[in-house]
C-alpha cells in the first residue's frame, strides 16, 4: 500500500519510534562535522522559530494518550490503519537559549494525538510557532474529534503571558466548510494535519498536507481565507513546508515508498498562482531563507523505498541559489521535521521529530559564510513583521519574559 499524506506522521515515525531510538541505530547515525546537538529529550519536536527576545521557541507534538481517550463512536474517524486516533493534552511549546541546554516551558497541556497502535501510535500536537508584532502564535495538528479529542479543534492559538492559550482561528471548522477539490479518501483527516506556518506582513500563512492547501489567517480578526488549493492542480503531493522571499515557496513530502529526487518546491504568489520552481528534491519538511535570499530545504529522508532502516541518517539540508543550483550543507540527519534560521545565520533543526517521547533533538547547523536575514529572528528573510520585531526589539517577547 502506498503510504499517503496523513502518514507524514506514520511514515516518519514508525521506524524511528520502533526501531531506531535509544542505543539503537539512531544513536549511531553520523552527523556531518558542522552539525551540533544542542538539546535532547524532546517529545516529538516539530516547527521552531526565534523570538524577538533572541530565544528559540520549539513546538512539541507531545506524548499522546496511550489509547486512553478515543471518539470512535462520536464522530467520523480517520480510516484504518492510520485511525482511529487516541488523544490527550501533552503537547507543549518550549523556549531555549540560543546555545540550547534545558528548556523553559512556555505553554503545556495542549492537544496531542496518536495514530492507531497498528501504525505505531505516532504522535502530533503543536505543529509550528511564529511571532507577529512580538506576539507568539501556535499552529495545532493534534486536536479535533477525529483525533480522539471531543470538543477540541485544530487551529491557530495565541499564547498568553501566563501560559494559557486562546484560539483565534478554528481551522477544523474551516476545512469542514471549504473542502478541497481532490481530497485523498484512503487516509482523509477531517480535522487536518496542519504542518507549518509563517508570519508575513501581519498575517499568518499555514500549510495543511493531508487535504493539500495553504491558507491565510488574520491573528487579529481570526478570519481564514484559502490562498491556494494545492490539490486542484497538483493532486495529492502532500505540501508541508512554507517560506517567504517576495513570493511564497512551498515544499512537499510526496507519497511513499520514497522515490529520490521526485519532489519539488513550488512558487506561490499572494494571489494564489502556483508553479514549479525547483525539482529533484526528496521528502521536503522544512524551508528557510538566508540574508542573501537563498533558500534552504530540509530533506527528511533521501534513500529509496521505506520508510525503514535504509532511511536512517539520510536526512540532509541543501541550499538552493537563485539559479536553482543546489549545494549540500549538512548530512546525517535522522527524520528531521522542522528548520529555522537563527540570528547568527546558523540553521536550527528538530531532529528525530517523530521518534517517541524523549527521543527528539535540536541540532545547530553552522553554515560557512552565512548570516541571518537582516533584522530578523524568525523563519523567513522577507518577513516584515519579524523584521520590525527583530534586532530592533531587545525586550521580551510579549507575555514570555
């Protein structure tokens, strides 16, 4: 069976969670010399970004619920073998100093859900974090009745200063009311599996891989509008990651088994026009932009087949110049799931991001000659909001000092 979009969870996770953690092969993967492990012990880390306070904020998927909470008789479930899900409230947002070390918990008790045991009980929760005007927002992927959590919904949360959160946009409701042209029935997720998010000029832009779309969210009004239905022109390519450099760039995971070099990055203008920009990539799960406008792509696995033992340590980062030429920046990563660029120009990566409780890492990747986007602490070089709240704001992030 071809493993499809919602198995952005399972495809990355079952082998990592069941085969490669602890003292097993994952510990033996050889990172390239410019990669340093700066934090360990994370629970399924995903998206990450630097805040205006200069600290690194990391989304965690959490630990799920071990099958304790289900909704199999209360609403439409995700088809087997992905579903039925079980849910709990174990996802968190963590804050690290740029050097790593021990984290501070910014918010906890957020929705977290796990796939069926048949698929490894693989867990997702908070998918991404971003700042707008110094305020932290989070994108959730583990909520909703179809994920075992009745009375919850996936959406964008505002993270308050006391560690509580307030939903500003209900993405589960939006997807239910606005179906895409070509949903994939084999693994359809009613609440979506939202994956990445970026802030640009006061709005948030989020990518959902299972349905296949990019949406714009106003963090002030909570309004949601579709920028593009990726499925309408591209089919089920599983879009995952987003970056901004004048236009948006969207990377895709693809379906399984892996065919190396079969995936791409699409260029998306604000009016919703989508076109292929660069091809020859594999399982793209993260994008970042440096001070020269060059794009970095995080490839989670680059070996054919699987996922399985052959994919261990095959994750890499490539830099893509304006001409489309690719340069390998880092190798030896194991199932990385998110990437951002720091104020020092280094890349920061969530590694072993679908590998079970306590197995996740944060990596620092030194890029020779690189520097961060000017005036920017977050993911995207041309992000006006991040720039305004970047190096010019040396105070605390709102509510997170």
